[in-house]
C-alpha cells in the first residue's frame, strides 16, 4: 500500500486514518512506523473507546532507552483502508509523548 505523507505540525509524516472498535467505532489518525514491535496507545485512547485498561492482559516490555513499561493488551477490531481485522492493542498510563503505536508505531487523535 502507498499513502501520502501528511503535514503534522510542520513535518511530513506517514499518517493514515484508522478506526478502532470499543463500544463503538472511533476514527483516529495513525502514524505508521514499520519498525515498531507492538501496537501501543496511551490510556486516553482506552477512555475514548470506553475500555477498562487494567482488564487487558498485562505485559512488561522494554522501550528504546532500556527501561520497562507495563502495557495492558486488548483484542480489538481495527479498520484500516478497506480491511477490517482483529489486533492485540496495548494501552499504558505512563507515556509522556503524543506518539504511540499501531502495529506500525502510531500517532492518535480521536475525531
């Protein structure tokens, strides 16, 4: 698949629209990073989806600086392009950045 880069705060990035299903489908913009190992979002996304973050499967993962973070994984439906599929999506409370991941690292803002 090919996607146009989107201007985000003065930088052109591979950002694409996706939908995640919590109680209802919610549209987000996703920053694609082909080097990401996990699909991880900030807990704010779980609140938008009306999920209880700690009901997910807890796993500790190592991040780029070598520290460990606790992530709660939930199995969710995802719509990307014209494809709908189920994916393990992780959520955490301690992310300071607006950047999160979507199986390719993902930037999310609900709309």
